[in-house]
């Protein structure tokens, strides 16, 4: 029995399609691995730096269970400060147990702090993704409003690095936040990709975007941008571009340190920038 052979041009076309599909899958995997560096093991708690805290469990609107820490304001904090909360969206690496020094500095300002882990990070369930991280931040804000009774206007969203994109989107989705702080953050993932991997055409092909600069043009709230000229991962020009895009009352303050050692390199300077921001918009 004779079998009809596939014409050579069709074979070539199918082989080409298979290669394209494989290349696309590899690109998507590389993109995810480059953007998200989750760490499951917890390497400490706020108690290690002398801070009282509550373990908190949040539920995102798609049902994912998230882990967070709530650090109440110091008992001797001025009343105006004790009604403020910093909602912290951390960077793409590690988890909430790797920012203890930052919590201590923020707590020293007299405010409440809520630090949450994205899905797939620390003790949180699920798998990280752009839309998922946005939902995680929404769950954190809902907890502050519902469980702690804090007014949204007294919540300041702090985004560290990748968290800048998360915090900016939270401000866009939930209007009325008191303020937005971008620490060592970027304009967008495609912009960073174009600087590091231009041959992959990230501005054309990226599916993970975190387009902070575009979102800033739509936000009318106080903005503080903290960035170091010594940042070797996200250049200072990202901070300048974000500052130019921001609409509302805004501050750009240089901090000392590389990408991953702010505020440890200059805690006093970091705290001073925050103090200036707080006094300007939430005077005692």
C-alpha cells in the first residue's frame, strides 16, 4: 500500500511553525523568570528588629490566600501619624522577611505598616503574574479599610522596584489613596528590557508590562520618588522620567545606595525624605 508523502514545502512550513512555537514558549518562560524571583523561605520576622506585629491572612478576589504582616504605629506616635498606614509592595526578589530594616525605619516615622507577599512569594499561595500582583495589592488595601478601619486617604502605597508598578496600578484602580511612593522603581518592564535585552525586542513582544510612567499621567495624588544615582540595575533616568510624568504634587529625592541596599546604605537620608513628604501632606 502506497503512502502519500508530505510535500517538502509543507514539511518545511510545519517545521518552521514548530520552531516558532518553541521560540515563543522559550521567550515567555524567559520573561517570567527575568521578572519574578520568588523566595519561599522566611528568614526572619519584625520581632528580630524589635517590632510588634500581627500575622495577617488576606484573600484576593480570585480566591488566592496571601500572607502579610501588620505593624501597628508606635503607642507614642502623634495622633495624625497613627492614623496613617504605609502599604508596602516589595520588589521582585525575596519576600517580606527580607525588608526588616525598611519596616523599622517606616515604623520610626510613627505610622502603621502593612507588608504583604505577592502570590507565589513567602507563605502566600498561587503563582506570580502581573494581574495577580495587582489583585494582591487590592486585597491588602481592602484589609486596611475593612479590618483596621483606616480611611483610604490615609493610606500611602509604597512600591519598591517592581512594586512601583503594583502600587501605581493600585492607585489607578482604587482612586482616593493618600499618596504614592516609588522607591528604586522603573518606568516600565519593556523599557528595562530594551536596555538589558534589546535583541529580544521587548517593547514589541513583552507581555508583562507594569507601565508605571503611563499610569502616573492619570493619577492626581501626592507622589514621592526615591532613587539613587548609584543604582546599577534601574538607572536614575527612570526616576526622572517618572517624575516628569507625575501630575500631582511631587517630590524627587536622591538616596544613597545601589538598587538592593536602599535604605540600608543611608537610613538617615531615607527617613529624612519620608519625613519631608509626610510633613508636606500630613502636617502634625
